[in-house]
């Protein structure tokens, strides 16, 4: 089986490629927009790396990427700027054009990452059956792309798994993420860590688990459509920080309330993971 992973050098992509490499009988094609020195990315070893700007014209992306059996599509420009209008003035158009081109030339299995922000400012347990209410340009663009792909399915056969990502942490995460900032403060032996009030509730998983879930979703077709990639439970940010301090056996004074709570996400939410759990259970039984 030949699997193409776009955005392979990103935070999530590198862990997906690493997990794919642990499986048998899979040929991995990796791609990113920049032509990296691959020696800096050991997880790309034993993969076929093809540099590509997916925002450029190409008559046949399916042949360009050596006719993959499946696509895990992670590439999306401009993150973590969620409020930039380019998400729907540029990214949406080019992303749909790329995927439509692949489908029309022969690809029939797509796994693509969406976002929990598609649920907008709704609070509590968020399930795939809920109406979307995106409240920032990034979420609006992703939700619109999903709807466009659902329409494309009416005239072209392909399996579509739309994986809504919740929160993740781990090796390679953005330096602006809260745990990265905490690690930096600890490594610099700072005595005070500035943060929000910490009472907001989020759904977190390790990036390794997130990546494994995506691969398991991609390899099956019993469960398709929208699938939450989440732990199924919420945790207060203050507790997440304290757990991380405990793991590192470190102490630091937490300056709570220094930053305001973000205005682009609800105060407390987590995902329903019933669909994901059924996929994981079926994989364990095989």
C-alpha cells in the first residue's frame, strides 16, 4: 500500500510518518512545501520525499505523487494565525483544487485534518453530529472545505475521513504553545511563569497518540465522514501545567491571570470520542 503524507515535516506530520514506518507493507511518500535538508529530518529516511508547492498549478497531482492508494493531508499554510483572511481567500481555493485534482485523476481515499474550532464557541462535550458554528477565518475555511468535499463526493467516488483535531502536546510542538513556554522558563531557571487564569478546560492528547489515531483512521473505511481526534475528556489548563511540572520534577511560581483568556475559543469544551474508540477497538481485535 502506498500512502502520501502532505505536510510531513510539521509537528504532527513527523509523528505520523514515524508511526507509519513501524507498520509492514506500506510505502510512504512524504511531501512539504520547502526543499529541506533531509538529514535534519531522520523520520523521512526510507520514505520517498517529493517537494511540492500544492498552491501551484499541476495538470495531474495523482501521477506527480506516483499514484498513491491513500492520502493523509495535513498541509495548510499560515498556522497558528487563526484570524488571517488568507485562510479562505487563498488556502481554501488552492486546497480544494489540489484535492479535486487528485480525485479526478484516480485517488479514492482521503484522510484530512480539520479542527475542533469548526464547532465554534459551543461548550461542553462536542460530538460529530453537532452543527458547526465556526467563529474565525481558519475554522470557517476548514468547515467550508469539508462541505465542498462532501459535495464532490456526489459526483466522484472516494472515501473521505475528516479528522477534527483537538489539542496536542509533545516533541516538536510550537514554541508558542503553553507547555513549550513552560519548558523554556524551566530551562532558563526562571522563578515565575506568566499564564492565564488556567481555569479553561481543553481536550489534550500526546502528539504520538494523535498521530497513531490518524493512521488507524486512514487505514480503515468502516467509519468515514467526520471523526473527532480527541481524548474524550477535559482537563483544566492549570492542571495540565501542574502535571507537566510533576513529570519534570520541577517547581515554578505560577502567575495566574497575567494573560486574558483567548476570545476565539469557548471557555470549556472537550470532544466525544465514540467514533474514534470504535476504530481503535476494531484495530485491536484484528
